[in-house]
């Protein structure tokens, strides 16, 4: 029964705390989390398609670079990559600024935490997106490419009219998975001080001493974000593969 | 049902010998579709019964009801006189009352499948030894010795250490027959044993089956091989839309088809 | 290039490898136990078990591991009964145990899905053959279903194990001085994050590559039936890419 009493206390204080301003803070946290995720996904899409192209290339050197990229960024702890971009970025920026004399020789020029965060998460996301794009490209029916060549399409035309639409269609379910992964990875950049959902929940937990409440709330909000995205990606899948369904 | 069923029943030995398999009034539905509409069958020791019928006639389902891979909705199955006990399940369907009894009876009714169903992670030899050692609890050394002898008999002893995916369909099916023989079964059930084989591989499997028939094994064979049905089996049973259309002596049945359905059936095959 | 600095950093981080491996090992071991239980509940055919497993998987896959870790480490101590429990409190006040618990609970969700998929992928015909030869449900499972399912689950399982290696780094945020924690401390002391993190990165990568190699080898050993038949086996198949 102690358990139930505890729980009831938590619920009754929850409303008061949220109304006292933490609710708005959490909403901002969600906004930042989504911003980090979206920007990271975009960075990842650019890097991912380049890396996928490298991995599919006939040139051994390019293939090696592509393979190394996906092996390293899927094999390293996410936290390490984030630290590397945040603290490493600070190290580089400081070095450059000191040598040009724009800051004093003991001053530090910090890496903007949002930039460091999205670069790190974007690069990790890119490694997973590269695998998705590569898989989709390999799944394209060979005959379609041959047909395009047989009709005298140039490489660029084949790429634009056949490859891109097909890869996108086949990649949608895989991208849905990467999106969820990226949302979850975005929580890690709280360690660099981006005021996204995780850090907001952290601050709230520390200053109110209601860690159970705020971490549970954060957990639920992440669940909502990951599960709301599922039907969106399903809809996208239906849209991109409409030519493969029976006409209504 | 035609009059031939009664005639066939009469042809059974009049002495009170217990049939190896006796099936009475078997019924089975899949959803709304009634697959078996009351099938009866008796197999005596040494009988080789070919069960014919077009696809969807219920012949495979009937065979699978005998060793309870499918649970019949009603009717009774006796093996060596022993009735497989059934009870009413909570969902209203029949189910086996005593799974131990079913397992014991299954061990006496070795089955050969259309798609071989050899255990792919075991070598051929391991496939032959698995059930005798674990189900019949026989000593492993003895089982190994018997397994090698059986593999020699079906002509794939050289492949005893191969894994099933590394063999041709005909070799796999011969291995599967050897696996069934390793159980020293009272009755062997063959579920379309040659239907999944390339035409040139059918012969080697049929030769093994013929030799089994000749040594007096009791066999129920669901098949599309008209030659086997006519020349090797001691009895032919023709199922049509879930019912026994006709039963009889193979030579007699093929020479003078007793029903228009059977006549039509063999006419389609001879085309 | 300051070669000595790299060497000494490498050595300091390596000294924390046993702790990383300890977290890794217990996280995986307890995770496997929980996953086995979840898979069994899901496969048992009871509706209640199925709903529980679905809910479990939904929650633990849908939220970040970091939230789960904070919830377990900081959140659960809010309950008086946790603080007064002679069993729970020694576990939940210790950041190391909490990391192991969080990792185990988290990986169990993914693993139970892997196992479920593998069980469903076992060819029905081979199970049916086991039935037709009179094997009991237990013998069937032991001789046929389990060995086949384990081989099928291995590739996805090895990926999950590698994710767990990466997850051990989260222990550093709850003050554990495993490899990541150690690297961070050196980095703060020396303000040379790029060099320090590169050293740690090399060790993590080598660790994960060895794990991937190990699994590829186990997979190769366990699937002779998927390799070419004996007389062709001189052509050794390249080790499959796992990472």
C-alpha cells in the first residue's frame, strides 16, 4: 500500500510542477529533440547516400572508404562520437582562434553544442542510412535499369528517373527504423548541454527532486514520438509505392 | 459410396485378425470447407494400399489424420486394434485425450513426406539415429549399425555424412524412407513421396518403395503414380470430394473403372 | 605527434577494459535470461503473456536507453519501499548494478523479438516430421526446433551484442569509470579530447570487430549444412560481414 500512496503523491504533485512552468519547458524540450532529429536525419541522408554510392562503386578505394565509414560509425559508442565532435570541435576551434589571435591564449572557444550534437548524431544516422540505401539499390529489379539503358537514357537520366524513385520507395521502411534510432540517439546529446527533452527532464529532476516523475514523463514522451512516427512512415510507404497497388 | 466399398470389405480376411489400421467414419472440416465426409478404411498386415484422388480430394488429410498430424473432427482411428482416445477440447473441437498414447502410436507409424522434411541441421546418419535413440530409447551403437545397413539398402551409404541440403531430391527422399525404416514401424505412411521430385528422380524412389512392398511391409501410399498403384499395391482406394468413391483390386479397378469419376480420373492421367 | 601520450592514454583506457567487459557480460547474461522468459511467454499461447510481452517490447524499444537508466538509477529510489527493501536497495543504489539492470532489460526486448522471429522461421515440415516420429514436445524442441532457431537467430543476435558493447559506454554518465569514463577523465585533465577519444575509439572498434569475428566463426561452425557439400568445401567461404 505504501507503493500506492507514493504513486498518488507523485500524481498530485505532477500537476502542480507542470503548471509551475516545467510543462512548457518539456514542450520546448520536445521541440529541440525534434529539431535535432530532423537536422541529423538530413545530414545523415546526404552522407548516407554518398557513402552508399561509395560502397556500391566499382573503384576499390571508394568502396574501402564507404566500408570503413559504416564499420566505424556503427561500431563506436554513440557517446564517444558525440564527445569527439563536441569536445574535439572545441579543441579545434580554440586552437584556430588562439593562433589567429581572435581570443586570448588562455581563453576557450566552445563548439556550439547544437552544431556538435547534430553533426555527431547526423554522422551516426548517415552510417545506418547508407546501409538502408545500399540495400534498396540492390533490391531494384535489374531489368528496369537495363530497360532504361536500352532506351538510350543517359546515366543522369537513369539516376533521376529510375534509381532515385525506386530507392526512395524501397528505403521508406528502413528509414522509419533509422528515424526512431535517431530520436533515441538524440537523447545522448543532452551530455553536451543541448536543452532537448532528456536534458530538460534532467534539470527538472535535479531541481525538484522528483526524478521518478520527470524521467517517466520523458520516457512516455519519447514513446509517443517514436510511435507517432510509425503511422507517418507507413503512410509514406503507401504513397511512394502507390504504383505497386491495385487501382481503386 | 458405391457398392464396391462393400465388396472390398467382404474381401478382407474373414478370420478375426485385427487390422493394422482401421479408420471409421473420419470427418474433418477446415473452416467451412468439409474436406473429409466420413471416410472408412481398413489395412491388414502386408497390405499396400494406394490412395488416389485429384488434388483437394482429401487424401493427404486422411493420411495425416491417421497419425494425428491433423485432428479429425469425428470418427475413430485404431492402430493394431488400439483406439486413439479423443476428448472434447475447450473450443468445442476434438483433441487427443492422451498425448503420450499418440506419441507411442506415431512411433509405430513412420511417415514419409512429400517434401522429405529431413532435419536440415543433422547429417543423414544423425537423421536416422535421432528418433530411434530418443523416442524408442534404443542403444546408440545398435541404431548406428542399423542406420548404416538401411542406407546401404537404399543406396546412399556413401552420403551418410552429408547434410540434406547437399543431396538431390531423390537421395533425400531415399534417406527419408531409410529414416522411417529405422523406426521398425508396423505401418508406413507415404504422403505423395514422389510429387516434389524431378521426373528423372522418381524412378529411384519408386524402386525402393517397390522392394518394401515385396518384403511384405504394410504401407498406405498417397500417390499420383498410376504405375505404382496398378502394379505394386494390393488395393486401390479412390477418393473424390472427401468421400471414398471406390475401392478394389488394382488390376480390376484399372481394367474396368467402377465409377464414372474414377474412369474420368485415369483418363485424365493417360492423356 | 606525441607518441608517448597516445601510448599512455591507450594503456590507461585499456586498464578499464575489464570493467567494461564486466558490465557487458552481466548485461548480456541477464538480458538473455529475461529474453528467454519473454519469448517463452509470447510463445506460450496465453493471451496475457502475449500482451505483456508486446507492451514490454513497445516500452523498451521505443524509449532511449539513457532514459531507462536514469529512471532506474534516480527514479526508482523515490519509492520508500525500494529504499527500505533489503534486496532492491543494494542493487538500485549502485550505479554499476543499475547500468547492468538497464542494459539487461533493454536488450531483452530486442532479443525476444529476434528469438520470436527465429522460432517462426523454423521450417514447419521439420517440426512435423519430429511429431510424426513420436517425439514428445520437449524432445522435439530440444532436437529440432531449438538448434535450427539458434542458428537462425545468430546473425541478428550478434548485431545486438555489438549494440550492447556500445551501450556500456553509458555507464560513464552515472559515474562508472569504465573505458568511456576513464577516457573522459583523461580528456578533462589534459584538454586533448581528439587524441584521447581516438585512443578509446580504436579500442572499442577492435573490441567490436573481434566480437563480430567470433560470432562469424561460431556461425560458420554451427552451419555446416548451409555450406557447400564436403567435396567442394576446399573453397572456403569468406567470413560474412557482421558489423
